[in-house]
C-alpha cells in the first residue's frame, strides 16, 4: 500500500520534504557540504524557466521539486550526458524524449527492437540519442543540451503525465499532500509510472541500470 512509502508531513511552505521546503521558502543555505547541495537546489529552483506548475503543487513547490530533481540527476548541469546517454539536467532517456515529441517514436521503437536486452548496456541507447537523425528537434541532442527552457518545459510535461498516471491508477490522488505527490513523481522519474505504481500500490521497489531503487530515490528530496 501507499503506507509503505513514508513522506514528510511538515507544514508551511507547501508541506514539502525538508530540502524542497527550504527551496520553496527561498531560504539561504547553511555552510558545509549539505548547505552546498541545498544552495545548488535553490539556485536551480530560482532559474527554473517553465511557465506552468506541476499537478498538485504551487509555483514555488514546482520550482523546488524541479531544482531538487536537477541536483539529484545531474548536479544541475544542463549539458550532462551519462554513460548510458541519458541527457540534460533532468537526465531524459529516449523514451521520455519521444513522449515529449523531441525524438522520433517510430525510429525509437525500431532501434529498441533491434537492440533487445542490450539497449542500455550495449551502448545502443547512447548511440541512438547521439544521432541527430533520430530527433525531431533540429540539431538533435546538441540543441537539446543547450536549451534550458526546452528542458524545463519538457520536464513539466513529462512529470505531469507521470502524476496523472499515478492518479488514474489510484497510487496517489490529486489532493494528496504535495510531499507524497513529489515522492511519487521522483519514483516515476527513475522507473516510469509502472515502477512508481509498483512501489506505491504494492510496496515493491525496483532498480534502474545503476542500481538506484525507487524506494530510495523517492526519498531523495
């Protein structure tokens, strides 16, 4: 059940988990490494450029959640590409980019079918995104990596689709505490709606290619 996923019940600026609440309040960070990470999340939140909010969250909460996700995914680096080819400050994969209309879905399906189980670890996913011909966006991956506004807008659309998927499945409700919605969204960012539903509805955690679990990632806020 959803009770298997603890979330913060803190009141105040959005009842968000501590790191998100700090950013939502726009409070200065403290000293030390933890303070540095909080400052990074705050800076990312302040420079978030999408003009709409996430379902169940205010503008401040959306900015705080986006800033937190940027930091956990890429350290806030707009042009980050990891060893599997996940790209940008939110580390979008080909599937998410195709859903956003930035990658050709038919080419993606064909490439995945050809690669089979070697799609990620065989380097096919990374090579697919490196090829501009697979993108609908002019300039392909390079153009995406240089456009923060586009990445922010794609993040909001992608996250809202995930949240709506959670609502339809009954894993979360639209009027749930924003902390719970944020936890669900983080799990879905890692393993999609299916992985988040598995965690919230069945209490079963799953891992990504790097061994990060949905249960742990949902709490990285």
